[in-house]
C-alpha cells in the first residue's frame, strides 16, 4: 500500500476554504505545525546557505499564500464589524 503524499500548504488552505468557513473560522484559522516547521526550514536555509530553485518557488508560494490569508482575515474582520 502506497503512503499518502504529504499535505502541502496549498492543500491545507484549499481544504479549509472548501468547507465554506464562517468569518470567525477564517480569523481563527492556523496552518499546521508541519507547514510552520517547513516554512522555518526554508527561511533558515535561505538565510544560511541558499535555496534550490524548487525551494525558492516553495518559499514564494508560502509568502503568497500568507499574503492571501492576511487579506482573507482582514475581510472577515470587516464583515463582522459591518454585521455587528
């Protein structure tokens, strides 16, 4: 039996968004410990020895998705304020 492929940050976020989360759930959303660990690995490696092209792309994906999550949280907060 083949092992399941590791879950990526994109998988985590898209799996979360497909559940149609409430604004409160969006605000409370946190990425997994594994995703956070991988991000710190990439940041450390980038600082100390440099990244391969694949790792650079992965780090850029992390940063882009982090930006998207920041926007989603801000919009969720605005929606809650408007509905209060």
